[in-house]
C-alpha cells in the first residue's frame, strides 16, 4: 500500500482505495473476457467442423 499523503483526509484516502479496488476488479473482468474469447476462437473451428459433419450425415439419410 503506498504511503498516505500528508494532506489526506480519511474520506479522500477511502475514495482512492475504493477506486483502486474497482480498477482491479475491472482489469480482472477484462482478463476473463480475453481468456473466454481465446477459448471461443479455438472452439469455433471445431464447432463448425462438427456442424458440417452432422449436415453431411443428414444429407446421406
């Protein structure tokens, strides 16, 4: 935790801590979104291929 500013009042420090925590949560959300997008990118070609196989199976019936 960074040293408190000498001119700080309790509420100013509390606001800074609150903003820092909100920023940390936002970064975690962004990290999760990026991870999920990567997973979807990897799964998308597999899903497309599976759908194509199912479609071909239906045509041959």
